[in-house]
C-alpha cells in the first residue's frame, strides 16, 4: 500500500521552470497509489492542499489497472485486488462538458452495468470529509502517448509513473 507524492518528487528531481513551480504551489498535488487501499492513508494524513471547489483537503491520485463498472449515469464502482469504492464522474467542472466526456468515455471503454472493464490508467480526485473520503474520476486513459509536442505539467508527472510502478510491483 504505497502512496507517493509525485508533485514533490517532480520538484525535487527536476529543475522545473518558475511558472511550473508557481502552478504546483496553487494546484493540487498528484499522488501515485499502488492500490485503492493506499488511499486510506489520507484518513490519517490528509492532503496538504485544499480544493478550490469545496475548500476540503484534496489531491489527484493516479492508479493503474482499475476495474470500472457503471452504476448509473455519473456513479461508478471502481475496484482492484484490495477493495471496492464508489466514485462519481467529474472530468470537467462544467456540467455540459462533464456529460459529453462521460458519454465519450462510456463508448470508448465500453462501460456498462453488467460487468467491470479494466482501465489501464485512472486519474481520481480525492476529497477529505468528516468520515470518509470522496472520489471523483477525472480521467480514464489507455496510456497512449500525448499527441501534442508541448507537454503539460500533468504529462510530465505522468512520465514518472513507469519509474515508480516498476519498483513497487
């Protein structure tokens, strides 16, 4: 059950330009989790940064090889070998875009109510609340390389994954 702060690792391992350092101060941290049960570490040690949406401690979590099952329009069940969790779909903060992205992902990954679908890479957002953390699915990815030449901060952080995943599996 490993949970690694990729943002801190990125800042300490590379020498990012000043604008990226500023973005990491104001944005949420990215974590890599070896399993869903690793997220339970946030109950004792909540994320340091707060969401601008609800002002609760929050972080982005990258998990590989999760099984996803559609429960209703924006509610999904995610599971791995360690546990099952309920997550809601929230790829965009704008409702109309969120619905379009959900329909696209449903078609692309074959999400359905009858069976689980294995998704190679899932980006979750975690919010700490009083009793239990809430999870939102921010991105489902097939691990294809980005087509754009200029890499975003998220793309650079995702490039760290093979280094971590091979040492913790």
